[in-house]
C-alpha cells in the first residue's frame, strides 16, 4: 500500500481538479447537468483512481487503476477541447489546462510502464 498523497502525479491531478472546478463555475447554467457535471466527474476520476490503486495490495492492481485514471484523463482532454470550441473556456485557460493534463497523462503512462517492468 502506497500513500497516494506522496505521488507527484496525484498532487498534480488534484490541483488540476481544483482548477477545473474553478473554471466550470463560469459555464452556462444550462450546462450544470451536462458538460459541467461530466467534466468535473472526469477530473475527479483521475486522482480518485490513483488513490484507490494505491490502496490495493499489488502493483498489478495499482496499474489497473492507473489505466482507468488514464482513460478518464483522455476523456477530460476531449471535454476541455469541446469547452474551448463552445467558447466556455478562454483559449489561454484551455492551453494551460491542456498542458497540465498532458503532463499528468505522460506521468500516468510512465508509472504504468514502470509497474509493468517495461
């Protein structure tokens, strides 16, 4: 069992989730049960799955939850792009969020490879 709070990838994904909540506060009210809810759930899923994986007993189980976190990060990537294209997110805000998310995705993938001995 690993302490997820010590992992840089978890720390960065937690900060990204906080930023996502701030940004989505500005979305149209009509999106509250649609895109706002979906983008928040995806952002929360990334650090949540890292946390859950760290609570498991084996590296194989941890790797499984990291794969789920990676999938959520990919979904979030699209939702950020959609939010930008709908003009819900300013291009500069989008670029910063996208850059942070890309870094997190790379970190998750590297972690998975390390756990799988590659």
